[in-house]
């Protein structure tokens, strides 16, 4: 589909629950299902209900450190039953990408953890530890806080000899129990600066990761569910599929209003309970306070005027209709309509404060 025809100017509505409208949920993990090792509020029961209703649940992560079995065991401990086949990692996506370009049985220099090694062996490739082992490729993925500096040197030695370089993902940060830590993207920058080379990247938001999820799940009508605009939502945009943004992770309301087209989700909800409900429609309405078109959702109407993104209570709206999410959806429509295929840089502070956001 042509990019120009994919510019979203408002969140969409759904008359049926999303768990019924889509056959497979492609769920991000950190910030969506769990945070700091603990389940996010409403995640366990919402996923259980979606599964019981017939929706296939798949867990898609850019973290290449842990194996699918380890991730599945963690989910099961949290009360979300899962098996290894339910988990798709960027390590698996990059291993497939490498296997398509090097001979079967070739050695691959690994800068990362067990997730990469297991994925490479699954593709018939042999993990090696030194640039002197004659590797056919170098692969770099998140290796945890204990990854030795010397691993970067091995990668640089091999890349300087012309060995192709691959990265599982380029997320600059990774959330942890104590805060935000450097992610694989920060480590990739170390090697990039030292070598001047550019890696082939597999993880979200790039197509190899989406391809891996579809091949492994067989999804016919998937819904990407995530908390990050620049990985989850952009990955859905690049794959041409719908997405649900949940506000339990890193994205806040102001970032959502300022999203360029590739970062605009199909649906917006507070948490994973949004899978179990329909989504209210956002409609275009007349506004007496603005020359720009106004958009209404529930008890709220939003428009652009005087350099501001504005929010008004609708005549005839009820208290139950005037939810925070309805107001946010209306604001998204006004901001995105104003921005078109660009970014809305107007002040929405007062409107968001009115919603407590």
C-alpha cells in the first residue's frame, strides 16, 4: 500500500471486541505484559479471557538475550500460560536473515547471549567466539550487563576483515528494575564508531521481525499490541497491519499527539483490557470555536485553533461518556488531522491537563 494512503488522521473504532475482530495478538512484553519482572495490572486476566475466546496470543520481543523457552517459563510463572512456540524474538529474526546469506553450517561470531546461540543453531549455523575462528558473519544482540568489552573488539576485528555484520535490534535503551539502562542499540553504536560499518538489522520496527512473527504464528489477521511508538507501532505500520497502543509503558499522551504517520496506532487504550472491548468511534463534527474540523468521541470534542489543540465538553454528553480515553482519542484525531503526513507541534498542554494527563 502506498505510504500516502496510509496516513492515519484519527484512531479507528471497532463494533466488536478486538479479541474477536483479530485472530492473533502480537504482544510486546516489557511495558505491555510485565514491567520489572512483575505482571502489569489487568494483563493476566485480560490475556486469559482473550485466549479463552479463541484469540491466539504470541509474544514478540526485541530482547535477544533470553531464549523463547525462558521467556515462556517467565510468562507462565506470572499466570500467563505460554510455551516456547508462543514467543518470537529478534534473535530468531536475525538468525533467519543470516541463514539466507551464508552457507549452512557456517560459523557466526556471537556478541550477545544464549538467545542468539540457540536461534543460530536452530538455523543450522555454528556460534563461534573469536574473529580467528573464520566466521562467515558477525551477529550482535543484547548480552546483559555482564557482556565483556572484549566481545566488541572481536566483532571489530572480524568486520574489519570484511565479514558481514548483523544486529538483532537497535533499541538504544532497555527498561530494568532500577530504571533505564543501555540497550543493544547503544552497544551497536560502539562497534559502528570503531569500524565505520553499518549492520543489517532484523528487529522491530523493521520487516524481518514482522516476517518472522507471521511465519511462526500463521496469523491471517494480526493485531500488534505495544507500548512504544518507534518499535511496536512503527513495526505494524511497516508490516501493513493494525495496532493497539496501551498506555502502560513508555509512551505518554503528549508523544502520542505528536506522532508522525508511522507512529500512529489504529487503536488506543489504557491497558490490555482494551483487547476485550470494542473501540468507540471518533467522528468529525462542527466546531463553533475553531476554523479547523473538530472530532468527537464520547463526551468530548477536540479541535485546533489559535495555535492550540483544544478540548471541549460536548453538548448532551454524559459523565460516563466523558472518559479520559475518549478525550485522548478525540485529541489524537484533531492533532493528526492538523498535522497530515507531518508532526503536530501545537501546544496541547491545557487540553491534556484537563484530562489529568
